[in-house]
């Protein structure tokens, strides 16, 4: 219940930022937008015994830009982003009998708040080009752990993904002027997680899947952002 309250608070914050942007009118220094972001997500780890594989995921969200100087803005908003990956692990038979060398799929969805600096060029014809960099605060909304071909039941399907994640993000892209204050947005972003995505306290759990405290695990992803700014 507490987790749901946090998610609702974040969504309401994003909506309030959008309403503030719309109320400024005319040549406002605040721009509002929407976007979709298909992404290639993968599990990055220091565990050399783990064979990993990337997964195609999806995200979407609201954009709010605060222009504080010509061609410079602070960007925030609220996004719903799905991340995940596959890995193969030779599990300890004493812990997981009958689940040795199994392909495992770990999926998680996050509510994300970007805090980015955006730098744009002057307009060339209908085009502006931009670069963005900054941080993203992410909060787990849900997760799913699947074993192939066998799915292990509830005693090992506890929350293994940490509730909060922090990401460094950098992107390059372009805006195409559609008329008035409306622009079509296209960008490519690399997002690198700065925090361990798996809970370390699970290493003390008698039903643990593997010894997570020895290694780092991160959900990194490359995303293609397609959107509209108003």
C-alpha cells in the first residue's frame, strides 16, 4: 500500500507540472510534451559466471522543459519504463533442487523522474539538434521472475529488485518544427544504472537464489525516444 501511495504521488507531481506549463500560455518558457521509448535493456554484472542476454522493452511518459536561457533548459517529467534481461546461472542444487543451469528472465517496471540539462542548437530550416545529460530517479512499480522452462513458485518470487534505482543518462537528438510551438522529437539515449538493482538482504535469506552480496547487478538500457513537444 505504501508503494502505491508513492507512485500516485509521483504521477500527481507530473500532472501538476504539466498544468503549470499549459497555464503560462503564449510564448511560455515552459514546454510540455509526451513521448514513447522502446528500449534494449540488459543486466550488467560483475558475476563472470552469469551469461546475460538483452531484452526489448518499452516505456512512455510526460515531458516538462523549463527554458532558463536561449537554447538551454532544465528537463523533468514522469515516465513509466519497463526494463529487464535474461541470464543463465548454475544454481546450487542444495538451494534450488532441479533448477540447474536454467535460463532466467527478470523483468521490472519503474516510475522514473528525469532531472536533465538540455542544450539545443539554433534552428536550421525546420530542425534543431540537442544534447541532454543528467540523472534519473527510478522507483520500482512491479517485477517478475520467470524460470525457463520451469517457473519457480512464490517462495522464490519475493521482491529481489531494489525499490529505488539511480541512473546516469546521456542523449542526442533532433526536434522538427511542425508549426507554432509544436515540435516532433527524436532522440537516442544511453542510460547507465549507478546502484545495485538486487537487494543485498536477500543474500541472508534461507531461500536465496544465489549469493548476491559478492557481485553488482545493474539494469542498463539504450532507448529511442519519439515524442511531441507543445
